[in-house]
């Protein structure tokens, strides 16, 4: 039933509940408030009937209590909760993973700080004090920027509803940018020894309680260094995305990412971080051979066709991959000799990505590096993914000619 056909204070047709990946059933429907706001609501149950009954009861409760129109005098916390509902179902504006992260930030950070204040009192000054206060309280530049983006989205939505005049966050003084950090990479001469150490660990892992370590980490690091993909892209790769058989050419197509969704767990999203993230990357014959070996090692069921599935055959969570990498990194630091200038304790999945960005930029230019990494422009690549060399290229022949080339006395 279309939204315009739902009377205020009532609900539309509850669709047949559908079974989800985790076995539960999900019922969906819409409720129209007294001021005409359409709320999308879901309820879950162990059977289709239970999910539909739970949603029906929710709608009946909303109708009996009445849903009052929002006002500018309402606590900002109430506005935030209504905005979260909007964000979760505005698929045209917010991806599922983005809506989830924004809702988490709104409830974790903004709600405790500003939730009790009336919306009408949240002008430029309180917004500015809150955002700049994050930096003063050592919350970090990234956290301040993220909170500003979420708060601005909420205020824009409130202004669109006619609750406030304009978005005060847009008038807040620009937040200072984080100082440029040193870009840590693995130098070309050290890549081989690092990968060899990883392989030796995978072939002869230390004995400890729990599942026996496998080749996930070494294969993941090797593919990361061969492509520069993000960790979410790496774990979202399927065998069907790889061209590794035959005489070549060989390639990896990045067509999606893994992400966690509320009530559904880890899923593969068939989109990237940006339009530029969807890309086809060439790989060499040795990388292709390594991937064929990985495919031949598969022994567990892999119904998703994931290149890096979890032990139960589902999409592997990024946090689990990082945890396993940290454990392996500790093992290597204690048991295996590496080159003195290799600070393994600093290596993260981003280190491999920055390594690719730096070496590709130095060999083929910054534009090529940005495209390899899936960046929309070169600014991010230069600032965060290319190590600054403090030794200038050797231009002495050019300068010698400039000074002495036309002077016969030299």
C-alpha cells in the first residue's frame, strides 16, 4: 500500500515475513504518525507468524498511544532517535553499513552530550563547543570529524522537517586537521623476508589451545601486497571474481565488501566504499599460482565461494582477521629473525596498502597509485598512502650541465 493511502495514526499492509540468513523471519511494514511521518518498522520471530504478530502488536501500541508530531522544544535525543529511523531506511542516501555506523555514533557520543537539550537551543555555539571539545578532551581528529558529519546530517534533516531554521553545524569553525603522520611501509628489500617468515609460521605453527592456524593470513598478506585492496575488499573476494587459470592475463575484480549488519551478522555488500572502489586489478603469474594453490587447499564447505571464508563457511569478520594477524605478528617477533629495520609491531592491514601505494607511485606515478587503491582523487593517496622520501632524485648531471656545460674552462 502506498504511503499516501495510510491514514495518520494507522499502518499499511504487513507483508509476508521472509526468512533471513540466520534462520529468523523478518516482517516489515509502515506506520504513519499524526503529523504524516511514515515510520518503517521491522520485527523478527522464529516463525513467519510470530514475526508478523510482533509487528502488528507494535503498530497497535503506537496507534493506542498516539504518535505526537515532533517539535523544536523536544529534547534533541528524541530528534536523534527519529533521525536514526529515517537513516536506516533511506537507502538512496545511506548505505546499510553507513546508517549503522552513524546510528552508533549518534547514540554513543552525541546523545549523552546533547540529548537532553531542547533542539531549539542547539545553535552554532553549543554545536561548536561540543565538536571542538572532542579535540580538547583528546577524543581524536577522526572522531571529531565523524561526529561533525553525523551531527550535520541530523540537523539538516531537522531543518528539512521545519523544526529549525538552517543547519547550525555548517557555521561551526572548521575543525583542525590531524598532523600528517609518517607513512609506514615495507621496503622492497624486506617484502620477501616478511612473506617467507609468514609462510614458515603457517607451515609449522606453534602449538597452543584452539583451532590450528592455517594459511589465511599469509595468503591474505600476499594478495594485499599484490593488489593494495582494503581489508573489507579482501575478505569480500569470491573465487568468481578472480581470473587465475589458463595462460593469462590474470586479474582480481573488486566488486564488493564485507560488513556487519544488525540482526544479520556479516554480509557481503555488492558495492564499494566509492564508485572508484569497483575496479579490476591485474596480477602476475606468481600471484595467480599462489591463489590456485590456496584454492586447492580448501577442505571445508565453502557455499559462499569466498576466497577467505570463516571456519564455519561464512564471511570472515575484519576484526577476526586483524586479531589473528596480531597474534601471528607477536609469534614472529618472538621466534623468527627479521631484518633489523623491520618493525613488525607497527604492521597493520593498512601497512600493506600503503606499501602498494608508495611503490606504485614511485614506479608509475601518483595517478596510477590512486587508481590501484580505488581512490577518487590523488589527494588522499598523497597524504596518507605514499611515504615521503627525504632524499631527492639525483639531478646532478642536469645541474652540472646547467652550470658548466657552456663554459669551456671547465
